[in-house]
């Protein structure tokens, strides 16, 4: 049995086309999809031959999860096919050097260090190891909204600007843009397409599905856990001196 854990109903393809899949196995793939908050998840972990889980779940439940040697994790940026496509183009065509990467995310979740840490860690697979980071968080208790900006440099001579808005009212949004010497790429969940600005071509959108998550997941290890924990702690320490 393959076990896929989801949070926040992010698999729209599954939910819209197949209905509620919790505790139901797909006959062709032997895949069981379950929400992380449902009872009995721990037993399913013991019974599963392969486990595919969101990085936040694994980080939070590390003491319970690390005993399993078949855990694969997926990151927020790998859950949307168009977004993954942009990053894949950068890496496969070796455009991921000497440029500026911009990311804008609007989230309903408020754990800013975890969300930004996940994104930065995932981006190291595209731009190389992160070298410096400078986060700034501004919170408005009256409006129940927070804004966060993180400036990051990577070893491939890439500077990244990651912008986050945390709110309880607006819908979620993801936008990405790469500006290189000869190429500009853009992606937005509102447009639901990857656009190559330099030649005007635009690719059709593709929905998220379970096969994308399985193909983009990476094995989880103690080393990965420690590195991501260190990254999150670095962001938290930098934010401790930020604007409140």
C-alpha cells in the first residue's frame, strides 16, 4: 500500500474528480489518501510500504515518522504543476544562474518561518545552497494580516526576493518570476499557466494530481531534517529583531 498524506485539501484534482478518498485505495495504484488530522494515521504509517507526506507534517511529527525508512516528502512548490514546470525549465535548460528570482505567496497559514523555510530549502535544489538571508516581518493585529519579505542569496549567483502575505480573508495565491540574462519566465496561479515572456509563448495549465506528488517527492533523512530545522531557526532568529 502507498500512503499519501494531505493537508488543507490541496489536491484539488483528487477532491473534485474522485470525491472523498480518505481511507479508500485506488485500485490501479494501491494508493490511499488520508488527511493528516484523521484518526488512525499512525497505524497507516506502520502498514504502508511507501509514505508520501507534506514536509510540515514530517517536521512536526519527526519523532514518530523517523522510524520509517520509506518516507518521501513533498514541498509546497512541488504541489502545483505549473510552478514545478517553471523551476524544471530553469534547471534542465541551465538558466538557473546569474539572475533574480521573485516569489509572491498569499497564505492563510501564519507560521511564517516554516513556510518561508520550506520554500528556501526547496529552491536550493534549483539554485544551489543558500548563502545569506535577511527576513523582515510586519504584523498588523487590527487588520489580522502580516507581511514578510525575505532576501536570499544562493551559490549560483542568484538573488531571490520572497514576499509573503498572511491573512485569514483573501484567497491563496502563488506568483513566481525569473529574470535572467536572456530569459524571463513568469507563473501565477491566477493565470494558471507558465508564460515565457521573451517569446510570447504560453503553455496550457495542468492540474495537480497524485502522480505529480509521487514523482516530485524526495526521500526524507535525518540530514534533511537537521538542515531544514537549522534554516527555520535562522529565519526565526533574524525575525526576532524585526518590526512588530
